[in-house]
């Protein structure tokens, strides 16, 4: 089959009708990638998607100078674009993805960016982020926050909106889809959480350790709906754990935070946040004392390899780090959502608990402005209620301040 050039810029893939939001997801970046496409109904040299194929062709996409190559032949362009159509599927690397693909040559690598409808994207995200066997209402809550996170990351001026790894949110394409997760996506179609007319910052983690963290203590920026509060039903295999860390390793990590105290002799948590996470860590050494505070204190704990920052320190060499939970602890706890769902809470109640003060909104449109910005509009918003007073208190001592 003759290779012809697909000259395409992704002229802002976020030009949408109501509920038809396209997301651009980086799924592969490396020296080359294989792309599998149907070969009937060719369009500008590569096959169109969305029609029942006679057969498929696999293209090895590499680099030739500053251009992309197809099966070793120079395409004549650094960009190739197979647009999405209803029902289209494209193979990228070893996976299959709904929608289309944009291929780019950039800095000695081939980037493969899946262009996919938001709702189809979520079908590959929800079961990758939360076990499909969990209660349906927990899966629905995950679907809403995953949708909110994706919409809030629309970046018309960037090459793509999201990556497919846990640095953004995990996206596994068609291989990760399950009936229960698909149903959760379908039953919450278009629903997002919002605050002050904008998509909320829908962050989440695996297990809060029994007490959610505020955004301010973790990242240094406060949000009214990302607060510290008891989370008694967040219980997981990582709810209690202990690490032993040699003092030499502690000293090495401390130096990254500009701690200069000579030979390190001891380290202690000396100030706590409302959620029992460190706001100040003090180091004693042969040349005196030093402290790190605020979000950097939590950063230091994470850099030690701790599963979360809800910890206590005991001992000296090795330093015993005993903790609760897994992840940063801000926003929704996935294990906590499962626990609430098991108590017959619905997904709106779960979201109201973890993001107090937000609204549950219906996404109406998302479109690109001529200046490269974007508009996200909602057709209606329901204020959610925090029902935390109906839950039992959780006793946990927090970190030592001695």
C-alpha cells in the first residue's frame, strides 16, 4: 500500500458538542511505536477508522530526521493524524484504544496520543484505578472524579491533556474495560464536581489512613473543599505499616532538603497538622539543629519511601517509621469510598463527604476559544451535603511530637 503523508496539526481536538468532549492522552513515547489500523476506506494515505474493516494493517512508526517514518519510509511530515470517528478503534503499541491517534516526532521520540471521547476514555480509567468488584456506588464516585479530573486538565495550547500513567490517572484502554465499570460510567454520564462555577480539583488517593489531609498541608495551597477530616471507614491492607530506615539514608534524604547539621544524630516530628501529618521535622546533628516545615516536611517523609505521611517516628538508627494509609490522603480515599458504599451511601453522598461544599454538575459543553483557552459550562448543579457527623469517630494517636 502506497504511503502518503497525513499532514495534520491537532487543530484543537476539544471542539465539542454537548457531552462530546475529546481527550488527548499520551499513551506511548519512545524511539518508535506500532500502530494497527483498518485498511479499507483509506483517507489521505492511511485508513479511516469507524467502518467494519476488510482487514488490518500494522505500521511501524519511527523517525527519519525530523520526520516520522512509516515502515521505514519517510512520511514527509513530523505529524500524522488518524481522526476518531464513532465506534473507531486503533491499536497503539500492544494495546487497543477507542478513538483515533495523533503521532508526533518530538525531541528524538515518537509520541502516540490517543484522541478519544471523554466517556470512552473513562471506560479505560475507572477499572484501572479501582477494582471493578467493589460496590457500584464507589465505582460511580470514581467515575465522577475521574471525569472531573480529565475535564480540568484540558489544555488546548499543549500537545496533549493527560498521560496514561499514575502521574495523571491510569488509563488502560479497551483491555481494562469491565461491565461494572462501564455501567458506572454510563450511569454518571456527564457528571462532574464543581466549585464556584468551575471544575473542582478532584484529587484522590488509595487510603487516607483514617484522616484525610488538606491540600494546604500536602501541597502548600488551600482549597475550601480539600480539608482535613476524620475518615473512619478508610481501611485497607496499608492502613498500618512500619518501615526501618538506616540513619545514613535519612541523612542522605535530609541533605536534599538543605539540612546541614553535620553528622546526623536524631530526627523527630515536632509539629503536626490537624490530620496528624508532619508540619515540622527537626534534625539534630553534631553541628546543631535544623528544621524543615510546611509541605516540605511531608515531602521529606515521602522521600524516605513512606507509603503516606500520616506517620510516627521512633528510634534513631534505624529510624522506625510507623504509618497509616497509602498515598497523599487529599480528597477521596478509594478504600474509604468502598467502605461508605458498603454502608449504603450513594455516590453523591460519598462525593459530598470527601469534597465538602462542592456541587454535582452536569457537563454541558467544553470548547476552545480563539486565544487558546477553553470554556467549560454546566447545565445544572446540585449542592452536595457532607454527612460526616453520621459516621463514628476514629481514634488514632497521630505522630509523636516528642
